[in-house]
């Protein structure tokens, strides 16, 4: 735990100094939400239709801006062979991986909250969006996304076409997470209650744990 | 042995073609286009079988338990991609005839599309990935993809019932004439044999390339 916290502190300090990843994420989230809002405004949709497509838009935009920027935090580790240095310490590869996952989770979660707020503003959604349940859905979906993204970003960090390869291999694997997040958040927004005891609720609760365990176990093979 | 097995597969294939186009009568509602079903189902099962081989080869490759594991993984990913493409194309041809549209957001089609994308990603990673670690990377991706596929299939079943358009021929006992069942079984047997032979052939080639230049194929 001490090693995990030390590594997390290192990543957060580096991010605080450079601000590269978080700025890229926020800028991309903002720009994409503006572009989508411009596109939708010409369709002259009525408020109830806009409300129905709000959650699918939130999650599709999330996949775009997060996939394009999550790799940056991994590339730091390959600069000056930092990752090799970390692996030469007694820190277990799983701990190094978990520290990276927690770091990416915190950044992605915060920026996703901002992204939802931007989209709500540009689309003129009058209904109250942010409640405990909605934030919980964002946290769980981000928790399912981050381990996969971190592992695959590590694999593609030294590849040719790395910027294109990561979305190509990551997005199909995120389909179950995407479905669960969209179904739960749409149901919450329309009816006021998310069906947590249904299939999608159970899936969204299980996926973060499942992906974290599997990806942590597989990480050592990707850096060997 | 090297010539006997391909000969048997050729004979099976010819028999399947004969049964499909000569013996089996036209289906009452869809007519001759329904015959694509006998290749479509076999290709789908062959694709799933290749994915199972992919998972086992990936685990063996990660554990360094078998020197041919990576070659078998490479072969099974390519063969699974081939059969998945056949399923997609034959499904679209059948869909155009049955629903007047090549693709609908329908559970089976979407699950195969996602599987096709995962297999495409694996092939791209093999080609453009970091060649020093590509064996491990592709094996890791294969394990995650193989675990995600059943998740996708189950998830899609929970979509609204109106979206479930794929014919449930066997479950709804549509093969009442035994000639239909025979043609389907021949198609499945042919595709599974072809899949196994292609994986064996391709893995041999990949292993020889690997040994030949000392790098992964």
C-alpha cells in the first residue's frame, strides 16, 4: 500500500507540474461537446428527444476524448526508461499497474464530470443531471474503462501507429461497459431511478473489479 | 497423412455443396437464398472454435509452455478473422433478402461485428505493434478479447426484444425435413474441418518462418 501511494504521489506530482494529460482531456472534451452541440442544433430536436440522446452522446464522447489522451500518461513512463527503473525496484508489477490505473481513473473521472457539465450547458438540458446515482454510474464506468485503457496503452506506447492502434484495439473491448453505462444513465435520466438490481446494474458493478483483476494479472506479461 | 486430410476435407466440401444445391428442396418462404444458411451456421461455429483455440494458445504462450504456442495463436487469430468475415458477408446477403437491409442493430450481427473488430485489432497489433514484445502483447489481447466476447453476447441479449430479428431456426424446430438437418450438419462438419486444417497449416508456416529468421512470424 505504501508503494502504491508513493507511485500515485509521483504520478500526481508529475501531472501537476506538466498538466499535459489533464489539459488535453479537458480541451478535447470541451471541443467535442461543442461540435456535437452544433451538429444537433441544426436538427431542431425537441427537448424530450434531446434528453433521450443525451446519455448516449455523453458516453460516446467519453470514449473518444479519453482514448485519445489516456496514452499520454503512459508515455511518461517510457521517457528516459522510467518504467524499466520502476520494474528494477522491488515493487510488484501489479502495484505499478494499480498506481497507474488509480492515477488515470482520478483524471478521467474528474474530466468526465466536466464533460457532462459542458454537454448539459451547450444542449440546454433543463433537467437536473448530477445526483449521487449519476456520479456513481460515471465512477463505475470509468472504473471499468481505466484498467483496460491503461493496459492497452502500455502495450501500444512503443508501437508504430500508436495513436491509431490504441483506439482500434480498445474500443471493441469497451462495448459491454458502453452498453451498461448508456442503459443505466438513460433510465436514470428518463424515469428518475436506475435499475441497479437489473442486468445492466449488476454488470456495471462487476466490470470494474473484473477488469482490474484481469488486467493487473496480465500487466507483467506486457512489460516483460 | 498430409494429402489424406485435405482430400477428405475436399470430399466433405463437395458433398456439402451437392447436398445443399441438389438434394435439399427450396425453403417455402425464402426460396433458394435460404441455402446460404448451411454455410453461414458452419462458418459461425468454426469462428467460435478458432476463438477457443486462440484462447488456449494465448494462455500457453504467456506461460511459455509450448514453443509453437505463438505460431498457433497467430494462425488461430487469422483463421477466426477469416471465418468471422464469412459469417458477416453471408449474414448480410441473407439479411438483404430477409429484411431488405444488409445490417440491422440486432444482437447476433452486432456481437459478430464486435468480434470481427477485436480480431482485426489483434491482427493490426501483430503487424504494427512493438516487435520486441509483440508475442506477449498479442497473447494478452487475445485473452482479454476471448473473455469479452461472451460478455458482449450476453449483454446484447438484454437489448429490447423488438431488436431480436435473427432467425432462431434450430431452437424453433424449423428443420422439419431431415434433408435440411443433413445439409446443416454437413456444412458444419466441412467448416469445422476446414478451420482445423487451416489453423494447422498456417501455424506450421508461421513456426517455420519463426525458426527461419529467428524472429516472430
